[in-house]
């Protein structure tokens, strides 16, 4: 990720006249300073306070897991289709939807350290994003029992958080789980640092209006915001959607469907405004995706569709039929781990490969649990120094929140095993979208059996039969015709395949956080770490279409380059498609009709690739923009170049620049010369106030160097998965009818 933490609009003049003059004089000093290595860049990092042996807040306070009891009441009974759950499953759902694992500590410090950039309390305020437009703008689920608070009726702290008009179901201990914010998945905790002195300095009106006030990294907010997994997974129930998405009822919501509507940039970086490169990057990010390697950055911009969770028991069953994977090191400290064991492949690249318990608890760490230790293993957002593994043995010894979460893992898994698909036929009006022509449906099943089932079925043929053979296709045809074929079928074989076979965008498959010695080393199997890298790949070159970019993963600091087979469960409700939600249009409409509109567009582009955006799917800057840095992170004398807004602004990046040309750069000593060259160009553009066309020409000279140090110069986003594109149009139409029934 680029070196930028701006949350202000770029001034019309990038640097004041005196600063330009000073920069011109100081350019050689700037470059000499840069030559000492990455120190200058490290000064920009949001570096956490490192202690010899950090412990979490709960342990420091002398608490134990007994102080964080699970909730036995069925708090969310109407959700998830009103299914009846056992006591263990109830506790699992309550944990998923409510438990933050102490990450309110992380998000509070993130708001301060980022100078207000990542401010969840501001995001929840109706003055920033009104409740009546929250789903449309942010994609978040409003909690029933609340109303928008008018600016004329602020609360005791001058905030306009949602106003509670009906109590939550009984049984929630607010000292453990916080109080409701009005937005599901986000809980409010009193800030222990908000003492009498902080209260005297607090001004809720200035917190919203005065940038100099809310960007103060010493500002103490009255609340800390905790984030539960439900924040990104609770979404409208496809089979029973709300009449008004801004005002859902409990029965209109599903706990683990994966929020296809979330606008991650606005939710987690609500103060970013137009003018900076970071704004452009977040604006291009598809709705319903999350870049889970943004905080512990791997220097690859790779937002991914948020996984829906269904049929966990079936995933576990087919894992037992596959070759066991090898575990080693700190992984073995997690309860239930053995040196060889069957594991489902959770993430899209198959990297989360130490079992369901390990995959689940890693998510809590990635959203801030035990950040006192986690942030000592990497530089959040910026990177620039080698990552170190988050060691499971250390967490088990030094974090009460880790232990308390461990105690909840089996119950979460029990809840996941109960989650079944939401079928189109069961939705109001859903039958009207499914053909009544039995011959068409039968042909659709046959096409699926012959062209799709070898990968997209968890019911697989005996290992001695080749799925591509006549015998294999006959076996699948017979299976698909059985009435029970779709029952408990995960519609994936959960196997990993190399990019050379799948051909979709490479960004997620190259993500490095699960490699050996990286942040998630303890959460990936040795088997994953030892995968052979994909062969040489060719990528479309947007700067010279006649000369593709040649890329060899084995020669670069990237992961081996694999994707696991995605499940087709609930395919009718999950468009846009592909791992990055880039195949098909985003409608923003969770109704049955809205979902089918998105499905029809996506599935046609899947099977008729000529209808795709292709090179027009490249994420590009929509406006001229700059990198701008807080002066506090810039060493003297360059901090004097800051404008009145407190930012040092560098360069002008032309409109239309491929975002990942810059977002995927690998900052290391190997490419120091190229970085210095780029810095010189950016300094020149500002110092000489070059017009846009000249600035564009100057930056184009850098393209070969930028591609050479790019971790993933794969720019087309909606490519790949061309299986089935050679079918006849009639067979494609028949297949589509069958896919609607998943």
C-alpha cells in the first residue's frame, strides 16, 4: 500500500509557493536522505509501541476467561430462517455476532494513530452517514429497535449515534460484549481513558466538524468501538429479504451469508476524501469485498468477496478423503492440531489450512484481537519491514482474549454446521425465475455433470475413475440426476489449482502473508508452504498491448499462485462472481429481483466472455491525485513543506493511472534505485509545477521500473474461468437454469 494517510481534500495548489522553492533547493538532500535505505519510509509507518513481552488488556488487569462468559440465551432466534439451535450452536451464533475479542483496544488506537482516518465512532454517527441511507452507502445492516438520532438531539457526548427505542433481547452482558451501536457487528464500550480531564476537552460538535480537532492523535473519545465477525458477514437473507433494506426485521437477516454489499473503504476509513491516491484505491474497490491483508499488508491490493459459510460438515467430510496436510512449528500449539491432519481450505487461495479452529481464530486476530502483540509483528498498513510470525504459543500464554476465544471455537463451528443454503425456489416469487420446461432442466443437469461437476461437487467419483473419461462423465450424469444430488452438496471439491489452469486475476493467489516466516506462518500448513510455484505467466500490458508482461512467480516474493475451487452454493444470490466480485454488475438490491438481475448479468459474462469488460475492468484513478503524508511522519527539514492542513504532498498522479501499478509495489532494498528514480520524478513534477500532459509523460518513463518492482502486475480484473465457454448457446442456457436451483 502506498505511503499515504490523508483524510483531507487536496488543496488546489499542492504545496505553497515557499515550500515549492524550498523543495527545489532541498531535492538533492531529499535523495541523499533516501539513499540511507528504508529509514525514511519507516518514519512514515504507524509503528506501535513495542514491549518486551506484551500482554493484552485483560491479562494486564488480572482477568481470566471466567470474566468473559458465553451467552446461553438465544439472542438472534428469528435470524437464519428461524432454525432451532442446540445450546452449543446458540452460543456459537452469539459469539459470531457479538464477540469482539477485545479488539476495541485496537480500533481505538487506530483512530488516534491514523489521525482520524480509521474512525469507527465517526462512521457510526448519523451526521456522517445517516441511518436511513446506511445500507445504500455503507452496505451495513441496521439493527432493529433503533432510530436515527437527529443532529438537534445529540446524546450526552454530543454524538448522533442511533437512538435505541426497544431493548435488545435479554442476556447480553454489556461489560463483556459492549452495548449496541445500532449497526450489527459494531459494539460500543466505555473508553477507560475518558477521564474527567478528557471529558473537559471533548466536544462532540467539533469531533464532527473541525478537522484540526478530530485529526488530533491525542484526542480521547468517549467510546471505543469493538468489531465482531458479524460486521462483515451479517446481511439480508436471500430467501426472506427486507421490504426496506434500511429497516430490516430480525427475520430478514442471515448471520454468515457474507455481506455482498459492504463498502469497506467508507466503513473502515470514513474520513478519506477525494484528492489522495488512497481515496482512488478505495473508490475502485468492488462492493462486497474485503482486503484482509490491508492492515498486515503484503503490498498487494487484493480485495476479495466475503465468504458465505454453508455446509461446514460436508467440507470436513471431503477433507478426510483428501491427502492429509503437514503441520509444524507454532501451529501445533493450537488444541486439536497434529503433525498430519485433514483440513478444509478456507480462504480463496487455500492458505488457511490448519483446520476450522485455526482459520476461525485467525480472523479475530486479523480484526484486532491481541493487537498489543500482533502489531509488533508487522507495520500496520505500510509494511516496509519484514513481517514476523504471529506465534500461537505466545498468544496462548499472554492473551486472555485469545484463550476466551479458543473456548468459543467449537461452538462457532457447531453453529456453522447448521447453516444450509437459501434456495431461490423457497423465496417469495422465486419460482417465477426457474424454468418449468423439464427437458431444459434435464439438459442443464447433463451439461453440469459433463462440464462442471468434476470440480464443483463434493460428491466425487471413486478415485480409480478419471473424471474426464467416458466412464467418469457417465458416473456424474447418473449422480446429478438423483433427487438427493444437491442435498448437503458443497458444490466444490475444495482442491487447490494453479493460476495457469484457472486464469483469473492473480492478486489473491500471490498473497504472501501465509508464507513461511510471514505474519500467518502459524496458520498455514507445511503442505501449503511447499507448493510448487505456478509456471511463467503472461499478463496484459496496458501501456503496450503488443508486448505482454512476463511474470515468473518462482523468481518473485509472492505466494505459489493457487486458488481453491469456490463453492456454487447459493450461486443465484451471490453475484457478482469471481474472487474479487468483478464479474457482473453490482445492483445494490438485496431483493429476489435485484439478486436475479445481478445473477443473470454475471452468469452471461461467465459463459460468454466476449460480454466482459476485459481491459476496461482495470482499476484506474478517476481523478488526478497525489500522495500526501502527515508531517509528523516526515523527518526534518521536509516536515516544513507541509501545508496548513498538516500534510506534505508529493507528486501528481494522472487521471487514468492503473491503481495497481502503484498499489502493488514491493518496497525493498533490491529496488531502492527504482524508488529513488520515482521519488525524483515526483519531486520534479511538484517543484517545476509541470502541466498534466507533461507530468503524464514523465511518469510514463517510470513504467518499466514500476512493473519490475510490482508484486502483481496483473491488471485485468474480470478475466479467467473460461470453462464452459465453448458450449453451445442452448447448452449454456440450460446450464443457467440448473444453476439457479443451487
